[in-house]
C-alpha cells in the first residue's frame, strides 16, 4: 500500500468510525470488551449511570476549628434533618433528589497513598503491591446496557488520555484492568457522537465504514505476522494494540447496525464548544451539557467524567486560580497555614456548584419518559476524605427516582463493615444487572437503594 493510499484510507476509516483522526484515540470511544453489538431493543425504559470525580480529597477541618461548621464538606446532623455547611449549600434546592453518603471507602485502598486510591475509585482494585487494577463498575454496566445504545459508554475527563499508573486521567478500566483513554475536546466529542451521520450522507457513511473494516483487517493481518518476530516486551505492547483494534472493529460493526436509525432530536443552541481550561466554569459546563445530550438522545447509558486529575497534574489544578484567585488545588490540600480551610472549602463549594448545575440540567431536560434525572443515577465524589486519606470518601448520590433510590438523608455507614463496593452492587442492580458481587462487596445498600 502506498503512503498516499494509507493516508486516504485512514481518513476514510476514521470518518466512518466517527472518531478523532489520532491513533492514540483508537481506544478512546469508551469501549471495553463487548459481548453484545445489537441494534436497540424497543422494550425498556432507559436506566442510566453517571460518575463524576473530583481529586485531592475535600476540606475537613477538625470539629474544634472555627471553620468546621462553615467549611466542613460533610453536613452537620444526620438523617433527614441534616444541615449543609457553606460547601454543599448549592445542593439545597435538590435535597429531595440526593443522598449524602459518609463512611464508605475501598478497604484495599485505605493503606495506599491517597492519589493512587484515585485509580481505584470505580474499581475497588487492590493496588497495595504490584499495580494490577481490575474492571471499573461503569464498564460492567456498559457491557450489560450496550445492546440498547449506539455506544457502550462515554469516558470523559478534563485532560484526556489515560495518564499513568497511580495518576490516571481516566476513571474507566476494562475487563483486564487496563485504563480506557478518556476524551476531553468538547467540539470533537460533539462531532463524533452527535453530528448527524458524522457530517455525511448515509451512503457516504456506509462506504467509509466498509473501507474502515477492510483497513482494520489489513492492519490485523500485518500485525499478527509481525508479532511472531517480536520479543516479550514488544509482544505485550503489540497485544495491547491488537486489543484496541479489536475494539475498533467491534465499534465499526455497531456503527453499521445503527446507520439507518436516526439520532433522537435535541437542542444544541445552548452549547458553547469554543471553551478553554482557562475558563473552568465554561469548560466543565460544556462537558456536562454534552453528557446531558448523550443521555437525552440515548446514545449511551453509562458515562464517567473525571473533572480533574490527582496530585496537581493537568488543567484542573489551576481551576482555583482562574475561578477564585486561590492557590493550586493540590497545594491547597497540603496547606497548613491559618485560613487554608476556608480557601479549600470555597473551592469545594465551587466544584459542588458545577455538580448542582448538572443535576438541574437533568431535572429540566426531558425525553419521552420524563425528566432525565428520574431515570439517571449520578454519583459525585472523591477517593479521599482529606489529604491522602482514602477513608470516608465524600459521596453524593443523585437521581434515580424510578430506579429505587430513596433520597433526602445524610447517612454515615460503618466503614469497618460496609465497603464502597456495596453501593456499586446496588447501582448495578438499579439498571437491571442483578448481581450480588462487585470487587470486595459484602452486600448492598438497602437503606439508600431498594
């Protein structure tokens, strides 16, 4: 194949897939190993799961501190009579639609450095020795729900890619425990997933998909031949690459099955896709708005969004500076000077406002089954309660009125006996995936999810 032909075929292939023209994004469509590639069924009311993550823990001043009642992340009081501090006050209008959860964490992560625990937020994996993660709960749900949607899941972040072990820039891990690259360029995400027919006619799309299939077959054939001549380390790298190609091939098949099914109509007039990380509120809201469209059109029923990375890495660490004139997020979490609790608390408050915006959008956006929030469960939180402390994860569960959620309370669970994975088991059950086990779970959370 000539160099010119390769580039032309590659462009056609990428256009046919509806993915970015960058090789690192071959895995970046939120795909894990898929067991079902069917077109949608016409039976069930969609049930959806979203996971939103913030890094570096949250402000938790000691009870004797003058800042405790104002800037402690967790509310005061318990049960239905709890009172928000300033930090989560933006969630007050949504009190009946949320549950504040305390005491939950992953037992395997309690003894590791807090930033590493971020890699296990959705996996509950054991990273205490050699780094070997496990599948994330969103991908378990994606495999179950994939038969109903164009895409198994959307894996989103502020920075994109996978990061690296112990400092991931993605929340999602496949069935082998490998990180799934996240996407972060809002305009590309819109054009890839929500632009009608990928910007071309159905006939053009079908032709591109056929070219894409041929190109994948050609690359797979050449790669397998090369693989026999490689050393052990290179073989491992090649195996990862071949796995990504297999996922692409599966998505090509999926795209073909959906080609003649029109995307549900949606309003994009409010979208602002010309955003920059230097305007953090617009940057985050653009991604949240895309998530709403993804749910409204039923393009997918599973999404993850890492709003910033751990350990002062990536765009998100500068968000406090651009929004509130404060130091970097990671440095704030280590600050011991007078008044630092208020600074940290104000940034936690700003993050909570972005979450409140997402809840409001889900409440006021409807599909044929009513407000999106009623059939969507959203988990918001962090892997640490305070600096490097992977205990008592700060968590808010929102939505899912029609999925068995019982909201309106602040519940503090016994962290010695109730692992965070119990919440995941209940969330999986809420979307119709009946299971008794995920990671190190010991049961469900019946007090929150029936």
